[in-house]
C-alpha cells in the first residue's frame, strides 16, 4: 500500500480522535442549552442523564478508535502481518458489540424512565446504529481470522525458505 495513503488514513484517525474528544468535552454545555432553549425543560435533570448516557456509549467507541490508531501505526512501520493486527481487530469487534448492547440498553432505559415517545427518528436511529455496530463486529471478526491465517501462512513460508 502506498505510504501517502497510510499517512492520510493515520491523519484522519487522529482527526477523528481529536474531534470526538472535543465533542465530548463540549457536550454538557450544548445539551443543557438545547434542553433549556428548544424544549423549555428547566426543571428536569434529563440533560445530564442524556449526557451521561452518551458518555457511557462513547467509551467503546474511543477504545475502538485508539485500536484503529495502533493498526495505522503498524501499517506505517510496514508490519501489516504482525501478531498485533488480529488482536486489535478483535478489540474493535468486542467494542462494536458492546456499543450495540450499551446503546440499546441506554436508549431503552431513557424510553422507559423518562417516558419518551417512540418517534420515527428514535426508532430509525436505533436500528441504524445497531445494524452498523453488528456489521462492524462481524467484519472485524472475519478480518481478524483472515489476518491470523495469513500470518500463519507467512510464518510457514518464512521457515521453509
């Protein structure tokens, strides 16, 4: 793979990490202002509950982003077939599955506790995020097994030559 493409990918991952951390830092202010101005909710603590739910859901996402950063570092060092690559892919798979569970549980909890109606945009967003998380989980597992097999074949070829 071209070094410039790997550098651009690494830069995009770093930008994603930076923008995610910036969004998480500014989230309480934005959510409080939104709930007070747009929804006129001044007497409830729903804004902080939503912020905490988003923080809980952001933990596996950040872990997966840092695993992706480690994978980019391996590609920059020209070690795509190291034993760390399947490990990082399995970490991404676990994070994606836990994101699927955490998002659906926190959303369900918010629906039940705060009696939020199931509008079309909430159902569609739950379905889309669940589907994307499940696809990423399965693809990461398949790629982890593929990389593991490729590493074994590469090691056998290195020993025979």
